[in-house]
């Protein structure tokens, strides 16, 4: 199939592109390179440098008979979204509307969208399921939910068929070492730990150790990016075989605390990883994990690499 990928030079996008290529699909990457890296543009890919806010360019880029769009291009820094919400409305909401308009102009009906566990906010009950309340507590999460609602409507109106994949905490790198682009100025726990281990950063700041969790630090569901990539390919097959759309939670089912992740990282990297407890980060939940039950049922989702040690090991292979 011919797949148009926005944000394909980024961390998750590039892993998915690599898997699409491995399966023999033809891929075009549309990326403004604001956070993506050149290293992530594989030679087999048709690359177009552009921003999704440039509707005209985006629409022209989508000429060529694409079967589906995978839409990764977005802003994803939770803290920044609270300080500069308009930037997030523009990139994540307006940007996605532009993608949808271009799809309509080019008669493309299928889209796979990078959504987020952030649509749930602070869950009342764990594990999070698709029935959990949608109540984002940061603006980033709100933009993802808003876009999902647009998709839901367009799907009801028969305009598109979509899969909204709500990622929990993506981590790891391609186990065969084929994807090696590092994120620029990452803010998420795992890449920050890696940068401290390599000496690029001085220390890890642990955002709070007074949560009601096993050791007081935040608990998350870490999912290997290769398992996420596989879920994208399976979701695309689902959309091809069935007439309906799909909303899925994608996690590993396991919750690990910041302190546990740090401890495993020290053991695996054999490096000093200095850490300091600081205040809680606004917008953070104490614990978030899911059972991905529906994903198992609908797309036969079976995470293979999502144990925390494999996630850390495969990241270290690239960062070291
Ligand atoms: C958030 C979003 C997630 C999104 C991701 C993208 C929520 C609830 N989740 O994940 O959906 O896809 O951002 O960026 O909004 N931590 C530290 N020190 C650090 C960094 C993180 O202690 O330097 C802690 C956090 O407090 C948290 C855990 O590590 O407990 C994971 O944080 P992070 O990796 O930033 O991801 P989320 O905020 O869970």
C-alpha cells in the first residue's frame, strides 16, 4: 500500500515507517524537521519537508493515490502545552484539520492517529480502560481528545475511517538497531535518564516522591515503540478488513515507578545516574496503566518487547 506519514522523522513515526518499509509498503514522509532527525529518513522513503500548518503544501504533497495517512506530527510536551496552549491548538488541532482537509481533497479515507493516555487525565480507577472517563488534566491531552472527537464525527458522517491509538508511555528503540535518531531536548523520563547516563545531562529530577504509589514516585505503563509500530500495521489491516473505526489503549499492562525505572537503568547501563527529588510536575497523574484488552481482541495485539529491561536495553544500545 501507499502510506503518507506526517511526522515520520520523529521518534515513534520513524519506527512505524521502518516497519511499513519492512512489510513492503511504499512510504512518503512529510515532516518539518522541527523535532525529527535526518538519521530517521530511510533511503527508501520519499521525503517532503513541510509543515502541516501549510495546508496548500500538505495537500499537494498528498497527490499520488495514497491508501492511508498515519498522522504523527504534533507537539507533545505536556509542560509546554500548559504555558503556551495556543501553540498546541494550532499544531495539534488546526494541523490535524489541515490533514483531514488534504485527505478529502485527495480522496484518502483512512487515517491512523497518534492519540495519548493523556486523554484520561487522572483516572479514578486502575487499570484505565476504554470506559474510563475522558477528562484530560493538561492542554496537550485536551488537544488529542478534541481531535479524536472530530474523527468520531467525520467517521459517523461516513467521511473517514480512523484508528485513534492512545499510547501510554512509549520507550525503547528498534531491537535490530535500524532506527537510531535521537530526540532533540527530550522531556520524557526514559530519554532523560539516558542523557544523564551518557553525561549529556547532570542529573535526573524525580518529580515528586509523595504520591500514593508503591514508593511514592509516579507509576507509568511503558510500552516498547516496536510493539507500538506493530499495532499501527495491525490497525491499518483492521481498517482495510472492516468498515468501522477503532479506538484502542496501547500499553503493556505493567506499571513501573520512576524509582524502579531508574534502578533498572543503573543496573543495565552500569553508569552513575545521579537523581534528585523535586516538587511534583503540574499535570502529572500518580499512576497510569492500562490492560489493552480491546487491542488484544480487535487487532491481536501482543507486546513482545515491552518488559522494562528490554525497553531500557534497546534504548541504551542507541544512546551509549
Ligand atoms: C505524557 C503524557 C503521555 C504523552 C507523553 C508525551 C500524560 C498523563 N501523559 O506522559 O500521554 O504521550 O507525555 O510526551 O499527560 N518524570 C520525572 N522526571 C523527568 C521526567 C519524567 O520524574 O525528568 C516522571 C513523571 O513525573 C512521570 C514519569 O516520569 O511520573 C513519566 O513521565 P514522562 O516520561 O514525561 O511521561 P508522561 O508525563 O507520563
